[in-house]
C-alpha cells in the first residue's frame, strides 16, 4: 500500500455518475495523469451506479486494485433525504441546550419549515451552561439537569440527540458540550449524539439547525457508508474510502457517519477543484473564476489563492433551514447548452432560464428539432460544428437573431460573474461542463478564458485530488498588552497540530491555507480568528473495515400538510379596534422588514427578535399598539432596548435581559404601574425588542406608536429626548439576563450616562438589556418621533408586495410613495458595490462602501416615474454602525446627496429588502434611497449636533 499512488474520484450527479482513475504525480503531462474515465447512469440506490462505473474504469485501465490508494466520492444523497422529507431515512431529534436563562424564548426548530419540523422534531430541553463571548462561563453545567433531560428523551424512545451550548465553538477550556455528551452516553447508551461545536461555527441558531439536520440522518448515513464500502470490497479494493466536503476537502468515511452534513453541497466544489487541476493552476497569486456549464444551468464559483473554493457568507439556507456550516460560494443561473432562445416584442432576445435540458439532441434545431437553443446560436456565432448535428438545419436563423442572442448569452454570464467576484480586477475564467461550448471567447471582466481537456469529468477529478483540512475558530482578548502576532502564531500551530492529529495529514504537506480576523463590534480588544490548515492525507495509515449495518426500512414520504391560504398583501387589513392595534404574524413580518430599512444599515438584524416575537404570538400572548395621543400628560411611559455588540446577539439569543433591565428601573423609580411602553430605537433589532417587552407575556402594556430616534443611531444619548432636554436619561439600568443588574442613579451628562453603562456592558458579556428613566406623557407627546411602527409597517408592506408580485426592482419607488412621495424621499443612486472597507474603533464599526453605476446594457431596473438623483459615476457611503452620508462623484466632481439625520438605506435589488453593514459585499446590486429625518433632529442647534455629522466624528 505504501507504493500506491493512484486515486479514484467519483461524482454522483442527478443523471450520470462520473468516475476517473488518475495519477496526480503526472498532472503536468498531456494526459493530466488521467488513466481511465467513464460515465454510468445514476441509480436510485446510488451504490449500484458507483459499483458499475468503478468497474468500468478498473477494467479499462487494467490496473491492479492494490495499486489504488484511495477512493473519494462526491454525492448529495444525504441532502436529498432532507429535501424529500423521507421519514424512512430521517430520525426524530431531541435537543439539549446548554444556555442557562438564555435562548428559551427562541426554542429549537423556530425557523424550520413546518413539514420538516413535523418529520424530525422529537423533544427539546434547557439546562445550565454556556459561555460569554470572551470564553468565560455563563454557568457550569449541572449533571442532574442533564440526567432529567435524558429521562424525558428515554420516554420518547428517541435515538438521535443534539447538544448545543452558547458559544461552544470557543470552548477550549471547559468542554461543556463534550462533558454533557459523556453524561448522556452514560444514561442513554446507544443513542447517536451530535455536539454543535463539531458541526458549525459562531451563530447559535444556525449552528443548532445544522446539528439537527445532521442528527436526523445519522442512522441513514451509517447505512449509506457501509453500502459504499461494500461496493469497494466487491471490486477487491481495500483502500481507504473518503467523501468530499462542501469546503473543497475530503473526510474519512468513518467520520462522515458522524457528520454527514459536511457533504451536502460538494458537487460545485469538486467542479472548481477539478477545473484547477486540469488547468494546472496551483496557489495562484489571484483568484480564478470557474464556470460549470451544463444543459440547463451554469454554476460559477471562485478558486482562491489558497487552492480552495471561496466559501459562502456566514448564513445560508438548506432545505428552507438557515444554517452556518461551510458551503461553497456558488452563483447559479439558468444558462446552459439547452437554454431556449426567444425573441421578445421589442426585438430583444432572452436566453433561458427555460431549457430543453436532456432533450437537446432531440429538440434543438441542429439535431432536427424545432426549438432554438443556445447551442444552435453558438455553433453559428463561433463557426463550429457538433458531433451528430446537421448545420444545414440552422439556415433558418437570421444574422440578427444570431448576433443578439449570442451577445445575450455572454451578457447573462457576465452579470453572473459580477455577482460572485470580489474585486473589479479582471480575472481568468476556467470553463468546464458539457454546455461550455455556448460561451464565447471574450467576456467583460475576464482576462483569459481557459478550456481544459477532460472538462466533462471535472467534478470526478476534483473529488480525486481534494485535500484534507482543519479549522480553528476562536475569539481572543488582547487586553494586558498581549501581542496579536504572537497569539496568531500560536493559533496557527494549533491548526496544524489539529489536522495532523484529528484528520491524519502528512506533517510535511501541511500549510496554513487561510487566516481571517474579524473585530468584535461594540467590544474593545476582542478579535475573532478563523484559521484553516490543509494538507495531504496520509495514505499509509490502515483503513479499518467495519461490519455491515443492516439498516433498511420501507420508503415512505411524509404527508405534507395542505398549504395554508395566505391573504394577498394589498387585501390584508390590520386588526384595529377602539384605537388599539392587535398585532398579528403578518404585521410582525412587515415590522421586521420595515425596521431594517429604518436602521440605515445598522441597528442589528431583526431576525432573532422576529422569531422571538413570532413565538410569543404563537403561544397565545397579545401585543397591542396605540397612538401616543391616547396617553395623559402625567402618564408614565417606560422604554428600553439592547445595548452592546450585535455579535453577541447571534449566540446569546432570546434572553430576558431587556425585560430584567426595565423591571429594575421601574422598581428603582417606583413606577411599576406605568401606563404604557414605547420604543427606544425603531431602526433594526430594537424596533422589535419593544414588542417583546410590551407583550402580555411580560409587562402587558400598550406600546405607543412612537420612538426616541425615528431611525437607528450608534449611541443612546442620540435621542430626540436628549436633543431637547438634559439629564432625563438617568436613572438607567442594565442587566445581563442571568441575575446581574446595575443601576446608574445619576450622571453629569447624557453622554456620560451612555459611556458609563457601555463600559459596564463590556464586563457583562458585551451585551445587556438597557432601560432609561421612564418619561412623562407630556415629554413623549412633545419630543418623541411619532408613528414609528406605522411607518415601519407601511414600508414592510410594500416590500412584501414587491416580493409577492416579483417586482422587487420597483421596491424603492413604492417605499418612496409610502413615506410621502418625492418631497419626503429620493432614489439617490443604483449600481453594484465595488468596494467594501471596514474597521473597528472603540467598539464601533467604521467603514464605507463604494457603489458604481451600471452600464447602460447592464441596467436591470425597470423604468419608473421617480428618477434617480444621479445615474453615473460612483457613490461613496461611509458609516459608523449606521450610514453617515452619501457622496456622489462623476468627472472629478463630488457632491453630498444626503446626510444624517436623514435616513440613508441600501436595498438589495434581488430580494427587495434592506441590507446592513454585516451583509455588505462586493458585487451586490443595490439601490440607495434617502428618507427625510424627523423635524425633531433639525429644529434646534443641539438636535442638529446630536443627530448630524458632528456627532459621528
């Protein structure tokens, strides 16, 4: 085995299963080291197809099986089980959360599609445990609590368990999830246990979701892996079996049985790696684009200088579930060899997304069919022929049709490339896949087009040549003068040792493939480090064969519930009786979308708060909003929100910190019987926090339709109350949700009130609930920004309408009309983000994006009666948590189009929704709108200073 060096790579596609046998030491020869290759139809049981195609390759190569060192398979078989909701392959899952008092109001499965939840939900429970963002304890785990949870799981006869702890990916000292696993193993022998830290990274709900999906298919994965191994044995292969992972690496079959979710989307990754191998690209100094063109779609990915595919952003959706484990960043468009060409009424041509697909050789003109396809057009435009085709069948196509439709093909691909690239620099493009012949030799933004041989086997080749990797993801503190460089080197060593010890890499082949450092917003001296080490698998290590599992069951599908009837957006009427607005799920969804627009790219995403409020309503509690005029001048109005880092909110979600803080300040000021609540900050997550506090689950008070900002601001002295009064923010309270509260009785200034409490916030986990001094009714009437929730609702309603009618390119127009027309709001600019800069300073995110106007032919915004203020040049948009101003530049002339206190929001043209600082990335196609701020921010010198640019310095 030590002399073995040949590799078999297999890719299981929806139609075909591809297989290659290659010698990677001969990559630079004309054959690229490929000894044999074959295709076979994919079979329903997957394994038969794999056996058949491997047999073909081995027989064609006449290579002895003992010369084959490794077999690697890429498959979406596990993902299909979840997509199809196949209960014969899915198990119900129990979840034990190590979260102390946190996360309870957002229980597991909160954002699962109902049919999938019905298929795999078993039980959930909460116990002590969890960490803060700095790695310190929230609380120790309690063995008795865990044993009690084991008894509940045992009663329900569940065999799959997830253990999920707050900030568990940072837990290198206490190992709480692993200790809890030992307790569960002792009391529930034989159950399959998944620790969330082994599945995902920071982002509690998404990591837990991924762990649940993973746990649900553990039994099935054991069966599949054993079937794969049996196929190898039946061919006389005794080499190790690996599967390809989503991030471009491979994982031993034995480990896949524990974490099958890492193989869910490895096909596009294998294509990228195979393209790089065939093109002899290795550790390029720049990124390289790869397009895999099939019959119906094109997948475009990015090969990084590290040699690995670029990964997707932190969060993505699988089978309708939001997760955060490693997945390739792939952009897919409806363009392929079978794409249908159609002439439009205006004389233009569309190509795709409709396609003849696998029927190309039957339906395309060149093969005697009656449908004009991308292949037909490309053959004439490129003056080439195709095997089995008859070029005389294409004489019906005019020069105009050929020219316009072929240009449209290139434009479609160019737009897709813009959506995935990370800089304006021209990059090379490797084309693979059977449909790649429809692509021309010149594409905007591409420096070179590479068309390698064996391109139709790129996926299988990528599987054969993939490496192994290990990732270290941790948050470090730089307090006390600790050198960042020294800590980074230590963490790099940890990553190298991890890949050798845990993954079996050859030490001499290991290297650091990628290092990412992320400052923790609103938390000083803390940095998150993500380090990826890579290397070659040690093929000299023995591969242990296990006894075959006999896990078979009848195939049966979950009976999906009938789709519930949803009222059309414009038909929906809110429930308002006697001046009281009873909030529904529909209202809540629109609040969530509207609040993020009013957040001006800051304020934090309302997603977690949306789930929490939705659960409150599902539990039967009520939330009521009323007009501010309904209160008396002497009525007491309480208010508060979240203070601290949004980074903490993605882990320590669903606590009672804001509720506890408000209770403390009401008790201290003897105002427990206050008449109503109001919102501190309508923009972002805090807009929904007030709904939680006002609900009948907690304070059961009416929530006034107003707030103290009318938007989002970085600090809590930037309120219309502080802009028109002095000393009315204190007494103020903060609470961490686990019993630690602090009351600031007084301060010399409103600024100091904020500064002092934020300093304490850093010592209490970098996120706390905050409540200011309750206000008298006459102050609210005079100084609050009115109709805040009504405005958020109206904006969200228009976004929902545009999504419902597939008219998201019109969302800016509809928002502008809703907020008062062109006298109150403007479409400032549209284009794509071409530069993103960000840094952290004193706990705030500073940075800017640059948006470049679309070319005339690249414009995809429909015409409208509302013009853009500017349509050429660039727009620079700086921010400090929230956007400060928008500066236009064209022909070396600069002009400020809008500035705080006016609201400036960035809208994604695809989804129609607002995007915030965390979502800013190169290539996004956006519209920037400006909305006039409240007059309360401009009616005196103090308000102009607090709300204007001067306060952002």
